[in-house]
C-alpha cells in the first residue's frame, strides 16, 4: 500500500500470509492462484450526496477482498434471483476457518471477518482497522 497525492493505492496478489484451508476440497473444486489486484481509494473521501452501487467494497490490509455474496443460485437457476448465503454454512461451499473460499478464477476471498488474519497478527476483534472501504 502506498499513497500518491490524494490516493491510497493498494496492489496485491490476493494470497494471504496466514494459513488457508485445503483448496481444492470436496465442496470447492477451485485452486488458489495469484491475482493482479489494484485498488485506488481517496485518502480523505468526501460524501458526494449520492450513493454508488458497488459489488466489492472492502479490501483487508493483507490485500484479500471481502466478497460477502455468492455466485451460487437456488437450483442453479440465475433467473430465480435467489442466491445462497455463504454463512452460516447451510450449503457446502468449501469455506475454510477464515470464512473464505476460492472462486473459479482462483481468487481467494473472505465472506466474513477473517479470524486467521486477526489471530496471526495478535489482534482482537473490533480494536483495529484492518481494511479500507471503497466509495
């Protein structure tokens, strides 16, 4: 992460430094692979008076994104608009201990607070800012 003028630049390969679950696994056939992420976020954002829809809105300090939604649809029917939730685990999506799994592209991403990121840094929940929000 670096700051250039008014921008915070976050570049990452999306591979965490903490241990991950075993991917591929019985519920997730996808293997982790390095990505090429580049995020630019204003250092001091100001509210424009309008909300902008976005799908990705959190990048943790280790460069791994939080993507709380899933791409899995009820009975595999995208037209239904009914998507499965990754948590609390009613459907086997192959999540690891950090509430994470791998997309078909090889992208490792969190679905909730990454417990292994926090414990590996010796941190406790709700005490530290470990992510940046997009605007």
